[in-house]
């Protein structure tokens, strides 16, 4: 992966990712995640469900952007259909807008100009294409973000040992690669056939979190 794509994968990209826990904060509040073992289980489940869906959408968006990037409405509708929680949809679009601003400033590209209020994985896929990447790389970045964002939030929320958290991430590396490969295999197929793995608990957590009186993260 070249340096442009490393920048896109970096949590320090000014796209607002630090403000989101990927559902980890409400899981902590519910008592589902309290230690590194619980975090590892949460990350594995998130990767296999919403992580796979996001990676496939990113791969498809990257392929579409590389082909010209005209007409995003159909892919946007597929992203909507895979996010039954209104709170999840709102968060995805908020993150997408933030990423789109950063990507337009960093890698100007016509495909980015054609996007309006995109879901986060769609914006990520288009940004990957703008940075010179291919669908498999877009899927890999999306799958990587699916676990690293919540892992970083866990250190702040639970005071976990950062070294132990990174060991948990290292143990997931093979699963992240596998999800990226599975997602990328759908990049050139019909968008209606993209993976639609559900994560009902994450949807419920999102709805509870948006109504919480006190929260550290936006999601």
C-alpha cells in the first residue's frame, strides 16, 4: 500500500473519526464490553457484520469511481438498505461528509465532486480511487477502520492497556484480510448482491446512544 493510502487509513486524517466509537461506547455502558477479552469479541463480531458490509460498499464505490463515478444514487440506496437504524444512517452520512471534505482537499477528483451527503463507506471508496487505490485496498481500509476505531475508543472509555489492545488487533489481522478479500470480490458485481450481514445489537445500541444524556462519542 503506497503512502497516499496509508494517509487515508491513518486515524489522524482530519475526517472526524476520533469522535466515533463504532458502537463501543453503548456496549461499554450496557456492560457487554469491560475488558480486553470482551473488546476482542466485540471487534470480531463487528468486523464480520457491519465491517464486511462497509468494506463491500467501499470496494464497489472505488470501482465505480475508477470507472467515472457518475450516478451514485443506486449505491447510496444500497447503503441505506443495509443500515436499518436511523441513528446508524445519520452517523454514516455525518462521517461520510467529514471524510469527503478531507478527501476533496487532499486528493481532488471528479468522482468526489459528484458525491452529495454520502454514506461513510461510499465516501471512503471514492476517496481511495481518488488517492490512486483499487477496490481491494478500499475494502482493506474499511475493514481496518471497523476494528481500529472501536479499539482506540476502548482505551479512552475503559482505560485498557494500549499494548494489550494492540495485541488484540494483531490477532485480528488475518480476519481483517479475509473480510477485505471477501468484500473486494463483490466490487464489480451487481450492487444489489453486495453483502448484507446484519448486526441487530449494534443497531439497538445506536438508537440507545443517540438518546443518551451523557456520552463521550457521537456514536
